[in-house]
C-alpha cells in the first residue's frame, strides 16, 4: 500500500479548509474555548467562553448541513457562504441564551444542548438529499458513518501515541506534565484533527452518489448477525411481557418504555443499514422484515403510551416522560406512514426525527417548559392538599404534614433545584430563594431549606416510610487535627471482642447488644469513657431524612468525647442500622477511631 506524502496530506487539508472554512472555524474556536476553560485551575467565573464552546460545538453540524445542502443543489460558493453566515447569526442567538458558567446553570441547559445536537446531526444526514433519490441518500449516510468510525479510530491512535510520548517525558526526563495536559491533548485532537479528518473524507461530488453501486460486506454482517439478533431478543421479551400483562390484567411498568424505545431504535437502524439489500433477490427477507417490523410495533407503541401515562398520572410530566411520549407519537407516525403510504421513503425516518428534536427543544411547548409547569402545578396541588397553601399563597400548616405529601413535595423541589431553578415559585415566598453560599447549585437555596420555608421537613424521594434499614455515609473528609493516633474499627451485630488501644493502658469494645463503644482500664476494668453510637445514629437518621444529598457532612458524622485524659473522635465510614417503632438498632459500624492521651 502506497502511503500518502506529506505534500499530498497538506493539499487535502487545504482543500478541506477551502471547502468548509466556517465549519473548521467553529471547530477551532470551540477547541480554543475548551482548552482555555480546562487551563483554569479554579472554577470559572461567568465568561463568554462557555457560550462560545456550546455554540461552536453545535455550529459544526449546523454549518456542515448548510454547506452540503448548497453543494448538492449547485448553489454558488458566495451564496453558500452567505447562507452559512446567516447560520452563524442563529448560533450567536443561541449563545446569548447560554449562561456564562455551567456551574450556575440549571440542568435543562445541557439537556437542551444535547437535544439540539441530535437534531443538527440528523439535519446533516437528511438535508442535502432531502429532494434527491433513495440511493444517493443511503450512500451519503453510509459514507458519513464509515468516515466517522475511521476518524474516531485515527484520533484514538493519535491520542494514545502522543499521550505515551508525554508520559515518557514525565518519567524519563523528569519534565513534569500536569494531568490536565492529557485532557487538553484529547480536546485538541477531537476538536481539530478529528473534525478535519472527517470532513476530508466527504465526497466532493455528491451527485455521483446517486449512481454508486456495491454494498459493504462488513456492514451487512454487522446488521444481519449482530443488530438483528438483538432486535429479536428485544421482541421476544416485549411480547412475553405483553402476554403477562394480558393474563394478569396488570398495568405496564414505566421501565418497559425504555425497552420499547431501545427495540424500536435498534430495529430502525438495522433496517436502514440493510435497505439496499431489500431490492435484491438474495435478500428478499429484508423487505419482509421491514414490512412486519412496523406491524409488530403497533401493540408495543400502545403499551409504551400506557406505561408512560401511568407515571405521568402519578408523578406529573418530566423531560424524560415528555420525550417518551413524543417518541411514541413519532413511532406511531412511522407505523402509519410505512403501512399506508405508497412512497415508503427511508428519508422520512431521520427527517421527521430531526423536526421532532427541534420542536421539543424550545418554545412554550418544549419538553422543558411543559415539564416545569407540570411539576409546579403538582407542587401547588400537594401543598394545597397538605394545608400549607390556599389560593396560591403559603400559610402556616395547622397540622403536621403527612409523610407522603412531604416526600412528593420534596421530590418536586429537588427536581426544580436541579433542572429549572425556582423562578416559577419565587412569588410564593416573601424572601429570595437565592443564596451566596456554596452548594450543589451555587446561587440557589437547597431544596431542604425551601421545604422548611414552606412549612415542612424535607424527605428524600426514595424513602418509602419512616423506618426500615438505612445506611449512613460521610460526604467529604474528616478533620484529624488534635489527635495523634488512630485505629480501624469494625462492629457487626452482635458486638465485637475487646481490643487493646495501642499506646495506652486501655481497652475498647462495643457493648452487647451493640449500643456504645466503651473504653476501660486494662488492669481494673473500670470504665473511662463511653460513646453512645446508637443514639448518635438515631440523630443522624433524622438528618438523613431531611437532607437533599445521599450523604451527610463528615463533621456531622463524627462523634467526639473526652474523659480521664483520653480524647477520642469516632469517624465512621459507614453506619448501617434498622429503625422500627421509633427505635434504632445498630447492625454494622465501620470506620476509624482518632485518639490522643495528652489530656483534655
């Protein structure tokens, strides 16, 4: 095989730059923004770099779709550049909506970015050949897929080679290479080399794809012997579950919607890959499989709607449920189109999904707007039922808020805190819901604080009822200052044996039943100090129920005491206990004991 010369590679790179100047400009700008953000050692303040990064990433597929559409229609180069410059203005408008720091951004910002990214990649796949023939459309997307895989492989090899070279400089020549340099190297390769390499492989004459022939054997093997068996497994499981529903007359579980969407997506991808074979005599089964695939989808789409509606009726609409409903509508449209239409063009699949992704990503009908309003309405209804709101105005509760109401309202507050912020409920409160204190979402008060402002104690979403088995773990590191020795501790019910405390004349053991950690004089057996671990666990359990996070602060988890010249601090890594009828019973304690005998 003849290797390309350096001159040839430079000529191809230059030709790609001339062909896609604005696409490569977006790639370079996005890469520069990403590297600059990585270079910062501290959390970035709001800056134009974050909007520039996100809009540049979206600009690569958006501007590429416009450029290829212009080439496919024979548009003059100047007119094509003008259209792409108009696209740049659209990207600038999007950048204006992106906050300057993702640390302060609600979760929907990234979700909307991902939706738009999917829509724009589908735009690349469908726009250039939207008015062309089926053959050119399929060949074009086949070329894009294979070039994408090739670019990924070349980029991975290049990154591995250069990363090993950096490691050699670090280890052999003592030239310190900070870890972030590897991340920056990866960004540089993916942002520039990978994009440039991918663009260089797009055929220069798109018209010729209409008359291209041949079918890659590797592609057929992948679709026929890997994807198709997966589709069959999905189908067997789903129809077995459908039979179970009909026999037991039980409402379908929400999780089944993920399996239905997985089956549908894998099946559609398989049929798209095998589409050219449907016209050949040797593979007539492909045409039959295509026809039957949309027929077997009918009961599954119905089951999808029932499963999602069950979750919506119980817990309202969220982005995930909204998208599941939207995809269900899209699948129903495909079923009708491919069973009733004469055209049966495969271009409808990516084109319609592209339109759907654009539709659900912005506007008052978007997944984010509808979900936010649904959850706020759910919160208001629960608060009214709990007696802490009347006529849209908060009021002190007359009675204790029921556990179920507290848990459901807590779930909504957590959702708003993480995904949208409190803008929709700020008018309920006499004081702002923002704070300067650091937290999971800086600038917003935690959901546990907002819950107290509403008049109830926050309850974690996964809690079924007060009580039962629970596990406590610390968030962060323990402070060892003031202590000069430590021992590891492990306690399982029943209590452990007595052990020597090194460097002292004392012993320690957990009592039986396991309640306290007792320290005694080794010679006389007299008690010097006792730590009531069970009572401490009971106190922590209350904090666990009213904390938004899954872990408790390490400082709160620590148990300190001193007596008789002994100072100790129990630092539990894990406390497992059972809470029933208001009583906490220890089952397992694991951690370290810090201690000092230098006096109180």
